[in-house]
C-alpha cells in the first residue's frame, strides 16, 4: 500500500469518528459515548500526523 493510500485511510478514519461524534451529540446521545469518541478521534489524529510525517520522511521530503 502506498504512502498516499495510508494517509487517505487515516484521514477517512478521523473523519468517520468525527462524524459519529457529531451525530451522537445531535441526537442527544450518551455523554459517555461522546467522550469515548472524542478520545478515539484524538488518538487517530495523532496517528495520522505521525503517519504523514513518516511518509514525508520516507520520500525524502524532510529537512536537508
């Protein structure tokens, strides 16, 4: 799987969890579930940033 595809999958995962959290909040769902989704989103965002930085480094886009 190429770096672009991995970054895309990571971004879609973050967006999906964000949308799930918004839907839960709009429906007046469980605050506990909202908190879990927010924590999951933050972890996924961290992973996505690390992945993006790794892909840039691997491609030689880092500092010269």
